[in-house]
């Protein structure tokens, strides 16, 4: 699956959950709390494939999934440049984490970065519309 496909599919999943919570009258704080890993793995098992395996994407005690995908992540399925003869498909705008070569391309490895999964960061960047929070992610070709 391309980054673009994942981005669009994830935006729809996120929107569906947020619309349900807004219809129930949830406040911003309640919405963010709903997206805790423990609750999401129980209530929204199809939101993330790792939920079914009982795994977290990041090794942290209080993982919040509201900003699954990160506002600092940048991608272009057509490439952001070349490194060692491989097309760079993604990078981090705050230069956190590392990169990995996979499938003949260079990808950002966010596995050791927890920045977008803390409640304080989510509150600072909060919007009901996930795509608005993530507007800088897609780099136009």
C-alpha cells in the first residue's frame, strides 16, 4: 500500500470514530482519552492491525493513538529525492528517528519516536479533522 493510500484510508477511519464521539457529545478531552491504546484496542479493533496482535507501535506506557501518523512526517510516493541510488519516499520534518531501506526505497523509521502520542502534544495540535492536523505531510510532486 502506498503512503497516499494509507493516508486517505486512515483519515476515513479516524473521521468515522470522531463523528461518532462528537454525536455522543464528547468534549475534546474525552475524545483524546477515548484514543488511548487500551481503549482503542478494545473498542476500535479495526483501527490498527497491531490491536489484534496486542502490540503497541511504540514502547511507551501511555500511548495515545489520536495522532496515528504524525504531523511531522513527510511523504511523496513519487519520491523526495535520492539517497545512495534509492528513492526517498518519506522523512521527518523535525529530524527525529532514523531511516531504513526497504523495497528499494528509503523510508522514515518512526518506531523510536513518541512525539505525537503524548496527550500534551495532541492537545497542542488538536483538530477534529485529522487531515487538517496532517496537512503538511503530503509533499506535492
